[in-house]
C-alpha cells in the first residue's frame, strides 16, 4: 500500500455544484484539510458535500457564510474517509466566487 499526500484545487466555483475531487478506483482517500476562500467583493454562502454511487449523498455543510475577502477552514483536526468513486463537491450562491483547496492522502 502506498500513501501519497496531494493537494486538489478548484477555482471559481459558482452556483452549479462542482466536482473538486473524484477518488480513483482501487483507492481510499483521507481528507485532511479543506480551505474555502471567498474571492468576491461581498459575502457568499457556500456548501460542500460528498456524492456516492453506492449510498446516499451527504452535505458536510450547507449555506455557510464566508465574509468578503475571507476564508474558512472546514476540517479543523477532523478527518473524512472517501472510498473509490466518491466525489467531493462544492458550491457557492454567487457565480465564480469560491476557491477550494483540498488536502488529502490517497491510499492505493
């Protein structure tokens, strides 16, 4: 088994749910950190979630405000395990206003 640390990013996320990261087949992923950054000139509300092919999709947070020019660290010491083909998603209530940085460890 190989453990590989990676950074996955998605810039300019907007009102359409965006796939930030899809776990490859034969891989397990541990999400270590999530940083969400408001790049707009006003406050936004954001959400992140997990889309799963085998079970229910879930919201990790929904409609959480991030003030103008600020960022939000979601994980704060916790971990989330993603399985093969799970998708980490993000969205904002304003077009092209959210940057996402996802720090992960892939186990293959």
